[in-house]
C-alpha cells in the first residue's frame, strides 16, 4: 500500500490527474513537462528496485568445493548447533531431534526441487508476510508456516478442501470475512489471507500461550489440542502432548522447524532457485471494477498472461467480475504506466463485455472433447462418485459409456470404459 501511495502522490505532484478506470477525464496542465517528469520518476524507482538485495544467498556465496556436492548432508551435531543458533533469534522454540532430522532429509534431500520453488516465490511472498506479522506483533518466522501449508502456491487445494497460501477451509474463511464466490476466492489473495492468518494465529497464541502448540492447533484445530491436553492429564508441552495428537499434528512442528532451518541454511545445502518469481517491491496494486478479462489486460500492458494470472490468483476464471465492488489488480511496477496510458482501450473493452460473453468464455461452460479411451479397474473403496471426480466426468456418462442399466452395482474387479481428453 505504501508503494501505491507514493506512486500516486508523485503523479499528483507533477500536476497530472488520473481518475479510476470508469472515470471520464485525464487532466494534464503541462503535458510534455509532466510526462518527462514521470518518466524520470519511473526510471529512478526502477533503478532503486533493481538494486534491492533478495533476502536469500546467491550461489556465489558458497565455496567451489561445496558447489560440487550435489546434496550436502551434515552430522547431527552440526544441525543441532545451527538450529540452536536459530532458536536464539525467535520466541518460537526450535530444537533438533530425530523427528526434525526426518524432515530435513525429506525437504533437503528427497524434495529439493520443491524447496527451490519455495525459494523462488519467497522473494514475492515473504516481505508481504513479514509486513503483516509485524503489524500483529507476531514472530516473523511464522512466514515459514505458509511454506509448509502450500509451498507458497496460492492455488493449492488440500484433500480436505482447504485453499490458498494459508490453507483456509470455507468455514474458517467465513469467520474472518474472507469472501469466497464462484468467481472470487480471497483465500488466494496474499494480502487478505495473510491478514486473516495473522488474526487467527494471534487468537491461538492468546488461547494456548505456546508457539509450538499454536502451530499444532493451526494444523489440527484448537479443539483437537484441547482434547489432547485433557487426555494427557493436563500437560501443556508440545512434545509431551505429541503422542495424543493425530499423525499429521505430530509431524507438523518437526516439519516447521526443518523448513525454518533449510530456508535459513539453504546455501549450506547447495539449494538455490534457478529464477526469481518477482520481488514484491517490484509490483503495485491498482483498484479496478469489472468486467475485465486478465487476458485483455495482459495484451494491452504487454506482459505474459500466465504470469498475470499468477499475480492475481484470486480470480478463479481469470476475469474481474462486475459485482458492484472495487477489486485489486496486481501488476509489475513497470506495467502500471501502460495500464493508465491505455485506459481508454480498457474502458472500451469493458463496454463491449456483458454477462453472456463472460459466461461463454468460462471453462466450466464447455464440455471437454473426449477422444481417448482408458479402462478403470474398480478397487476396494471405489464408488461411482469418486470415479466420476477422478476423471472429471458425470455418473450418467459412465453409465452411458458402459451400457449399464439402472440396477448396476459396482464390484471390485469390474473394468469401466472411460472417455478422456
């Protein structure tokens, strides 16, 4: 928000006035002088942003000998020493044991590409997380919780239906005023979901007063933690409560400690990202009204459509709806001026769009062309609903493809013909 305020303050100072996307005027009291002044501002700001150092280490920071080791591993006393050092920097208790080692090996040895991806995206997400964590006076290391939850993928969906960077269920999102509609899912909005996650974490800490237990409660729910405390006879230490937790809750704190360690010591494990997604400081947020297709915006401001969708995952079908509300549009900083320069073209596109044209372009309005046949062998636990969900088809289609009658009963060992794309 600060960057956006500065940007528009500078524009006003140069005597150039822009209204919102539906406005009807763009006044410039001295066109050529103001435009040159804005160009100078843009050049200066971009130079500043390009000088920004990414928080994680570059490959040049490690020795040639370490660079030659594809997957460095260390004795336990090294892990213990490093994690002890990290423990001094945070109010969240960090400790090394065999459970933590298991996840250091899982992330740092068996799943290195996933960690590289997290490092790449952290340049965008971590500064935003830290801003909100600081706002609520929470430990900054809680940013690693989102890496555990979603691998910093805002479109991530769990088996239980939790969505977004912080993995909110629909019922939980309702409690924190996170809007979820057919077209907008604010659980995928980095700002709104992070604010909600911080409020929830603050509530959990006020309830339990121990950060390790807070992490377990975030994963399994405060009710599960309270039941474990009762079953344990009133114990309030995470490791004492651990046997009374579900398996997922038992693994959660060790996974968090391991992620914290590997993100801080990724260079020592020769884990580096091949590319940076984008630094958050190099983006800006505008306020717009629908209907606007992200594809049209990408063409007008000349950026990659897929990249624009990644910056705006809150829009489920890549378009901003006309619902009477103002919505956020995240753009790379150097594309913002193109958006305003082409404001008339964007308004013209809006005027040519109505609900019918929007609906016709949405993916769920079109049935996929199914030209290939596979055979699904029914196993224990299968039912027709699960099979239809697996292959993104309907139950009536399964009946039709296999000439089944209404009395058909699914049996283990049956082979069902399925048409796929």
